[in-house]
């Protein structure tokens, strides 16, 4: 997986096919602004405080330097379109975090 820390000031655009029952990365954060659009199916985005939001076809979510994870708890494939844009350089922005430090849960 490529993150913006590998491509300074870069943008990543990708489509993900997330099968039923799949669980994405454990909680993690990158120094990016992330745009998610569910093209088909549904997916749960989870947060470090235990809250989650279920996104369904046509739903969007935007987050910046947010500790998050995801999982497909539905019975069908989810097609997820995402754009990640480098969000470093401003006051209060955090460096990339892959979730290795469980105490690092504060957003930028």
C-alpha cells in the first residue's frame, strides 16, 4: 500500500473491491485528506473512539489525519473509490501514523 508519505505533495486515486467479511487495516492514520465514495455495496468506517459509520452506495466520507479502519459486514461486495491527498505542511498536522503507536490517537 502506498501512502502520501511515499509521494510528498502527491495524490492517490484508487478503486477497492472489498469482499463480504473483509476487514481492512487496523486503526491507522496517514497525513492525508481522504475522500471515500461507495460505488456499490456498503462498508463500515470505524474510529478510535469505537464509533463507526455505515456507508452505502452513493455515500461519501471526507476525513483529514483521522485515526480509522474499515470492514465490510454486509453480504455482498463493496466497490470503494478513494482519493488521498497529501495534507502535511500546516500547523497542527501530524506525520503519517500506521497505527503502530496505540497511544497516538489524536487527529491533526
